[in-house]
């Protein structure tokens, strides 16, 4: 990606006294897709990261085609927080992307109300596992296409939806994980999706 830099909180922002609804959200996707960047860019507190320097131990184990410039990787999870308004707070967990850490995902999904699947169109196949696992857990999700500057493909959103076999009811949006406003739009889209699903269930009962 290019040189855009998101603002990183320099201190811990206090939680509003009026906050009464906390929602656990998980950000999933393939290796190097931008999950840590998204959590870092939107978090109102200094995020917890478990990034470690990649070593020779990962050679032949982690698939790095398309992300060869990457030098660090998440080995447990990322954590951040963002207040959508005075009463609603999102707790964000970024899942590790490498296959050898996928066993952690089921634990992260516990208590999760919704998820963001972050997609890199240069490595679209990496998104399948995340979508499959969320569908198995019956966890609502939105798909956010993280547009990288060096991606020559520029697939249309319709082409991406078709490639991922996404049903029409699953929101599909573009984003730049480096930009706070863009990341926040993704989270708002997820919350809107959760409310719409709840309204449908309530209307059917």
C-alpha cells in the first residue's frame, strides 16, 4: 500500500459514562490483508498488538506471495476499541491470518455479534476460510475490500461478489484500512447489518 498513515492514539481515551452497549467484533481475513492496520487506524485507545518479527521458521510454512515486503505478523490477536456514539462501544479483535494460527479463531468467535472479512483482491482465495468459518458459526458479517495501491486488477464489486459467491444480503464495501474514516464506515456498515437482521427476526416472530 502507499504511504498514507492513520492517526495513532497517544493516550488511553476514557470510556464515556453513558456507554451501556458493548459489541464484540472480530476482523478476519488472509495473511497480510490489513487486519492489524484496520484495528490500529480506528481504535480510540492505543491498541494491543501481538505482532512479532517474521523469521526463517516461517519459510515454507507461511504463504507470502503478494506480501513479500511484510516483516511482522500477528501471532495471537489485535485488540482495540471505538465508540460509535455515547452509548454504543465496539470492542475489536483482529484475528491472525496464517493457517497455523487458525485454531485461535473459534475462541475469538465466542461471544462475537458480528465480523468483518477483510479481502485483498490479489489473494482472494485467502478469504474463503474466513467466510466458511463464519457461516459455520452462523456469525453475521460484512466483506470489506481493502484496496491496495499496487493491485493492477481493479476488480469491480460485482466481480468480487461473484468470485466469493456472496449472497446479495451480505454487505460488500470498499475501504482503505489505513484511513480512520474509511475503517469506521466499515464498522458502521456491520452495525447497520446487525440491526437489519435483528429487525427481520423480530418481524418474523
